[in-house]
C-alpha cells in the first residue's frame, strides 16, 4: 500500500512492531504461496477463495476463544466474509460476461491450491497451527494483517477493473475490509 502511495523505500517488519523484541523477530506465519490471477473471472475466483478461507478461519478461531466479546467479533467477521462472497458472485456476470458463476467459482482457476488459503496467503491449517497457544492479542494482530492484505487486494482490483460498477463494488469491499480493521483495532486496544 505504501509503495502504491508513492513511497520509494518501504520495508516490512515481519509480525509488525509488536513482534520486535530487541533484535529478535518472532514474526507471523510465512506467506509461502499466493495465486496469481489474470482474467476478471480469475480475480473474482481468487477473491472468493480467500474470503471463504478467511471465513473458515474466523469461525474456528472465534469458537475457541474464551472471551465472549472477542468471540463475538470473530463470529461477526465470519458472517461478513459470507456477505463478501455473495457480493463477488453478484458481480460475476458484469465482469466476466458469463450469465452466472460456476459452482464453486474457483473452477475457473487453472491451478487452484490443494489447501484452503486465507486472505493473507497462508493456509488455513498453518494459520490455525500458528494460533495455538497464542494470546488473543497475537491472534487479533494476525487477523489485522489478513484484513490489511484484503484491503490492499481490493484496492488493486479497483485499478484493474475497467467497468465502473465493478470498481464501485471493489471499493465497497475495500471499505468493508477497512471497517474490519477498525473493529479489530478497537478490540486490540480494549485488550
């Protein structure tokens, strides 16, 4: 996001500032894999796939949290991912020229992943494994990094979409991802 905003030198501290402990970086899970999508149908399918993976992550993580308020936030985020998937399917005819999306829409991907992938690009299993034994604060930070990745991806899709309705839809999705960041940030501050 910073390079797209014109900053020439941008560095990433893996895990964010909270992971920095002197010169030791605990880090977040490694993003080993990310699918490259080129056509509008592939872009929509990739977005749908990542929304579904993130929905599953939020549902599983939320169910295991002891704090009812944090559990409720993850439950609402899981439902928001369902809404995002429905928005992407509604956009399918306009962006692809096809009357309806295949079921599942990931059928248009040439090399779909064999595992469930989250918005950050890590697998569901890797994300869940990383969360074991972590504090609610650390899990919220991971969720924030996922939402930031989704926010940036939708802003890129705005730039790559020639149709105004498609751009508006991706802007709406980007704004929703930004609202998720606000919710997660508020919960992080509370904790």
